[in-house]
C-alpha cells in the first residue's frame, strides 16, 4: 500500500500512571480525502501501558464505518510487532507463546483477539514514531490519554 491509497491515518497513544495503575488511551483519525479529523479518548482505573496502547488502536479501528486502507501511526513497538510479527504464530499456537518453562497464554489475549478482528477488516500498515519527540499528533494523543486518566 502506498501513501497515495491510504484513505485514513490513525494516530494512537496510551498512557499509564504507574504500571499497573490508572491509564488512558486516545486516537486521532484523519481522513485524507476530506481532511476531516476525529479525536476520541477514554480511561481505565486499573490497567497497564500496553493495554492502553492496544485499546487506542482497537477503538480507532472500531470507529471506522467501512473497510478502508489505514496507516496506523503508533509509538508502541509492542502493538506494531504484535500485529506484524508475533500474531500469526500466536494464532497458529492457540494464542500461546513458547517460553523457557513451556507454553504460556499470550498476555492481554482478549485485546489481541479484538485487535486481530479489527485488523482483518481493513488494509493496514504500521508506522512507528518515537514517543515524546515532538510529533504533533502523537503529542496530542498523549495529552488526551493523560487527561483522560487524570479525569477519572
């Protein structure tokens, strides 16, 4: 998928105060053709940063009304690698991963399954951005996610 046929850009971020602790998620959807933007956010009183990063992507993709070509811009290598590198094997192995002590269930399996369901509906590509380096949409998502958990 080239940049020209990306219909939607989904910017996401999750934040947590303590890990676990109260956390928030946020996304910005940008529709390329019209330039319209949608922001959304939410919070959980007891969660982890990884769960909030995943929730931001799930919520963003879930808000799309039809299948589209979407570029997901995230500062979470966990989410990006989970979808692009690890998920196929997890699914093949019954949502388990091999560890030194044998097979263990994948952490956050219910969120990975929701994410898998959403990713299957769309033509997705990932773009990794380093967090807290001045990327305007990433900074805005962080601001929204932090405000969400602080307002719990």
